[in-house]
C-alpha cells in the first residue's frame, strides 16, 4: 500500500522532471521506472527515509547522469569506430592503387626488349650487381650498365615521373 501511494504521488512529477532534463519521453519513462524498481527491490533498506520526494529526485538525478555518461561513452566509441573504418578504407584504397600500379609497371617491364628486360630484372628483382649479371650472361659490365640505364629511361618516359619514383623506392 505504501509503495502504491509513493508511486501515485511521485510518478508524474518525476517523469516531468526527467523529461525536462532529457527531452526524450522514452528515456524519461525508463529512468522513472528504474527508480521505482530500485525502490521496490530495496524497500526494506529504505524504511528510514524521511524525505521521500528528495530521495526520489536525487535518484532521478543520478540516473540521468549515468545515462548521459553512457551516451558520451557510446559517442566516443562510435567516433573511434568511424575513424577506424575510414582509415581501413584509406588503406584498402591505397592497396588497390598499389596493385594497379604494380600491374602497370609489370606490363611496361614486360614490354622491354628481351635482353634489356632480362638484365633489368636481374638487377632490380634479383638484386644482382652489374658484375654478377655480366658474368652470368657473358656480356661486359658496360653493356649491363647501359641496358639498366636505358630500361630506366624507357620506364620513366612511359610511366611518368611519379610512378617511376614510386617504382624506384619500392624496388
């Protein structure tokens, strides 16, 4: 009986108070219900409360603070997730572009004259010195040096300066 009387006396007032603070009907109703559920669950511990109205308003106040804190935490998590997803998209975009550049570079290397391509690939991909290439292919070091220089010149002209620099930095 006492619980029902408290509920009837304070329910509407607490709801109006919560609604004014939150501006959201559902949240205000939920908070008021949570306070009354807590009051019911702990009614034996709360027998000595002298100012029930003050106690209930204090409970509403703390519930509102908890809700606002929880909402702030959720906003931060969403912001961090959004930032992470944007960076993943940037990484994905970068990887796609890198793959496209690799295909273009490989196509241009394949278009080099066969001997020049062979020397260039040994130099850039197998990381062999000019001397090692010359010995393996039975040509002079000067020929190897000239073929690598010519291959780089052809690639620079066909790929453009930016792609060429990316290629040099990558290999």
